[in-house]
């Protein structure tokens, strides 16, 4: 039987029940007066437990600020329901916040244990419902916060939990930085390895390539085909599952090696869906949100729905090369589409009129391989990042009461 006073996962040697206490038994609000808003050195707390950061903005001379210190727990009265909690780091010691971002000295509880407790939905969602004010301007005042109950173990166990989660946070931050850095490198290289603004040569090239680049329309060098959807009222068109069938919402996969759905051979022959050769470039003609204009390469033969156009290029064009170029032109391609910014659509004619800069096939191949390898590296770090986030989520769910 589950013990509601003990977490499911614990460090070896800890067996005692956790105690239910009020926040105010451990936290005391700090009211150290600081400067007025026009001269205060400010900081605030991010939403969703993303930490505390410095604010470089001018405030009102009529607003009183309060000095905060490293190790204090802080939260936003207005954004309690948006998980705006944090601990003041050493580098922001003595910065200031308004009374709407109160700070608390901690005694008998590790401030980061309080933080990891507070960022869990079972704490901030449940307790946030008692906030004062309208739904758009709810406030959790300090006296209300201090009355909230939570479960707490010994300080020794708290510290072990905090050390583990802090290490996970550190690893998550490192992998996030790696992902961000690689994305910046990719963006920069996409701009520098393709000619810009009518130029005939890119800024950066592989050694041994010096010739001018040329331009062609997609329609001059590729076959363009749109897909279709078999009738959903005919079950034989969808069973047995024989032919991979891609919808526009899946183009975000970039390198398509599987589809979420399949149709039957009968469904393929009785609809406008067509088989698309592998290593074609797929572009979303329409779709929800930011789908329209996204591109992918199919690594398997497949069919698509009518919201996708497939470009199968001639042998003198490397598909990975074209994919890299079009991926970097997302905003430009969306702007070409008919209709307004949210409901517009592309079509085969518009796709055919897209102008592709191209060079000799050997240079195309090197450029395509470079960006594919970069994409693989980004994906690797993103997977590691998601795994670490999942581990942290699991620890938060299982190491607390």
C-alpha cells in the first residue's frame, strides 16, 4: 500500500515519514527597503521555473523597490499560477524587486527544496486557485503563501534531493546551450554557404570551388506532384496498411523515415494520392499553425495527402542541397502563398516558380552532406536534452510527497 507521507523513490538510509508543515514555519518575508524605481538595480523571476534574471529597464520614481539577497526564495504574486518561482543566485545578490515579487529567508528548509516543491503543478495549481482578484490579475500575497501546506523531510534528505536535481538542471542547461549554439552555427552557415542578394558566389565555400553559381526555377529541374486522400468512408482504402501515407503535419520530421498512417494499395489506385520516389523534397502547401512552407526529405517511398507537394529533382541536383536552401527560406516561401498570413496556401504553380541557386554537383553534394551532418548533431543533442528533461520530471514526481 502506498504511504502518502513517503515518496516512491528515496536515497538509501532514509525511511522516516515526511511531515506536513506550513511554508511560514520555514520562510520569513524579507522587507529590506531598496531604491525607488527610477534608480533601482532590478531583477525579476521567470515563468515556469526558469530562474531569476536581471532587468535592465527604467522604472517609476513612485515605485518602491526592495533589496534581495542570494539564497532567498522569491516568486511573483501575479504569476503564481504560471510557476514563477526562483532562488536568488549569488551573481544577483543585492538586486531589487517590487513588492509584487516578494523574497523570503529560509530557516530549516533548503531554498532550492522549496523551489523544487513549488514548481510542481500539484503545489502551484492547487494553491493558486485561492488567489485574490480576477482570473487575469490573480495575486498570491505573502501571508497567503506562508499558510500553504507542503511535505518536508529532514534537512539532510532535502540537501541530497536538491544536489541531484541541481546536477540534472546543470546538465540540461549545458545541452540546451549546445543545441542553441549549433542552431546559431547552422543559421549562419546557411546564409554564408549560399549566395545572398543576387550575388553569384557564396561568402564561404569548400576548397577547390570557384565558379559562379546559377539559378533555376524548381519547375525547370524537378517534377512536382501533389497528393490526395482516399475516401475515409471506404474501409478497404485504409486496410490493409500497405502504403506509407504522409500528412502535412508530419513534414516537421525533416528526414522522413516513417509515416504515422498507411493506406491500402486499393486506396492508392482509387485516389489522387501518388507514389513519391525516395529522396524527393516535400513541401507543406497548407496546414495548421506554422506548417505551411516547411520542407522535408523522404528517405522512403511514400504517398502524401493533398496538402503536400513533392519535388523530384533531376540527377544533376542533390536533394539534400535543395532541402538546406529551402529550409532557410521558410519565411520567404510562406510570404509567396495566397491568402492572409494565417490561412494562406501554396500550390504547385507557386512551388514551381521558386528559384533555386545551384552550383556543380560536387559542391552541392558537399554542402548537402555538411548540413545533414549538422542536423544529425543537433538531433542527437536534442534527444539527450529531452531525455534529461524526462528524467527530471520523473524525479520530481517520485521523490516528493
